[in-house]
């Protein structure tokens, strides 16, 4: 009888545990009764743009914690562009049963989407340039699955217009990017079409790491291009501090798809405000968790690409005057900012 009773108790416990595991996950509560939401946050690589996004996500979520009397338990990691490490990080998030994942940059978002196909854990991405083209969402208005987020789509035509507004005599453009970066493919193709239509020669240079980018920069200088264009490419972003002086010494302006490039020495960065993008991403996360929004119907957020940022030190080094450049390009920008070279934003 004792054995029978013990078996009954064990069976009852097993059923209880099984039932609990099958139910919808509820946010944990601290001793003070504050709802706690667990978030897995993964950054793709350590660079000024993406780090700025992470910083603003964390700061904005901290503000929401205070305002809404909730707690966001953030597990942050960085895969440093390593696909195997990325897969393990996301797998760990899934194993930990996080309430939501945040993926910074396209490769992280793609990995999170694949990993949550069964669990349907909500995923919010940040800084994905082409979420429809990479099949992350069905459309910007109706993502259609358990993933949505913020896009840093680059208006390539606008930045190329700036190149020729600043110097109408440009007749050879270098296109520098990492061919393995999904976010770079569309803007580079757009740039080639633009230059073909304009009848301007261009040379394509690719790199997959800092060392290759430095070698590509040497080739660009040797080939005597008049200007260089790089989209929102994380590989080149990582190398900017190592190449900007090469271009400056040769008098070649480097036009790029984010203000962080200008921070790291490039002549001009044009694109979204990544601080604002990070805060908007955090607002989407909070809305989904606190208000139980259906992710499939939360529209992807896009931003105005009208802000140009000029590095005044580099501008002077290549023999240009900031105010003169600002006057030439002002019709193609909502604002023209100035910045000096540094590793990270303040």
C-alpha cells in the first residue's frame, strides 16, 4: 500500500509539472510583486552604431521600468560576427525561456527568426535595412509572424546626390562593402544603377574583416577614385578607424550610411539617428510585453534618412571647408551636423 501511495503521489506530481509546462508562460514576480520580463538581447558586432542602439535600448527600458513599475531582466550578449557563437547565444535564450528576444542587425534577426519558429517567442529586431527582402517579414505594415522591429533602410539615391552636389566633377566612384552583409547588397546594387544612369565609372571593392578592408583602402587610393561610398555595413564600420586617414591623406572623401562612420573618421555619414532607433525599439518591446500586442500585426518602424554628419577634422584634412560643404548639400538633407573623430559616442 505504501508503494501504491508513493506511485500515486509521483504520478500526481508529474501531471502537475506537465500541466504547468504546457500552460502560457506568465511573467515572473519579484518578492515585491513587481512583474519581471526576461529579455535576450544579442548584438552582432562591437561598433559605434550598434553599440549606440544597445545603449539607448537599455536606457529607454530603464525609464519604462520606473514609469510602469515593472522589471526588464536583460541578458545581453555579443556574437562578434561569429555565426557559431550567434547560434549558441540564441539557443541559450530559447533554453532559458526568455519572454522576448531583441536582435541587433540582420544576421542576428535571421538567426532568432529561425530559432523561434516553433516556440513563437516574440522577436524585435533593430537596424535591419531590408526586412522584406531578407524574408524576415511579409510586409512592413503586417509582419505576419512572431517578428517585427525597426529598420535603418538607407536612401541610396539621396547620399549619391550629396556626393555630386558636393563635387559635380566626380567621375570615378569606389564602392566599398562586405559582400557577405545582406544589408549592403541592395544599396550597392542601387548605387551601381544610379551611377550607370549617370554615366559615371565605378569600381567595386569588397572585404570581410578589418585587415581586408585596409588592403581595399590601399587599392582605392592607388586606383585614384574621386569618392568612396559605403552603405550601413558593419564590417567596414569596424575598420573605419583604421582606414580614414588613408583616404584623408589622398584627398578622397568617404561617404557612408551612418553618422557613426563620420564619428570614426569618415568624411560624411548620412542616415538614421541610431539613438532614436534604439529608443523606438525599446518602446516596441515594452508595448509587446506590457500590452500583449500581437507581434504579427505590429508594423515595422522606419525612419527619416535626412540627417548628414560631417567630420570637420577630415573635412579640413582633404582641403574642404565645412560651411561651404554644408551650403552645397543642404537641399538634400533635413539637417547637416558636425562631429569630430572619436571611438564611441558620448
